[in-house]
């Protein structure tokens, strides 16, 4: 994984930060706004990293139990573009369509 965090791409993340800060994209941020933006960005990155760590731990356990492939729902949840991830969500398997139809 790269050493950057831009959940909506560079421009989308910048626009999101401007919305969160209540600033206009046509002017430079003040030092206080920059610190708030960095804090928000780091908090978002931390939730993504925690989600990935918990997902990886769950997948290791599932592989040991013979579940070799994540479900489409797992992959979709992992790759979803969002500002804050809910790390606890990564600890639970997202059932596949087939599993949902069978009532698992």
C-alpha cells in the first residue's frame, strides 16, 4: 500500500476537506485550517488501516479453516471509497449472494 491516503482521489479528498473545514478551494488554508485538515485526514487514514488489519486477521483465520476466497461482499467493502471506515465491520464475513439465498 502506498504511503498516502486519498479515499476519493486527490481532488475529491481536497474538496471533501474543504467542505469539512468550511473553506473555499480558491484560497490557501490558514495554519489552523491546515492542522485541522491534517488531523481529519490522519483520523480517516487510521480507520482505513485498522479496517485492513482486522480484515487481514479474519482472512488468515478463514484460510486456515479452508475458506480460500473472500466473498464479493468482502471485496466490495474493502475497496469501498469512504471517508471513515467502520473497523468492526471487517471482523465479519459479508455473505456472498449464494450464501444469502441459502439463508446462511
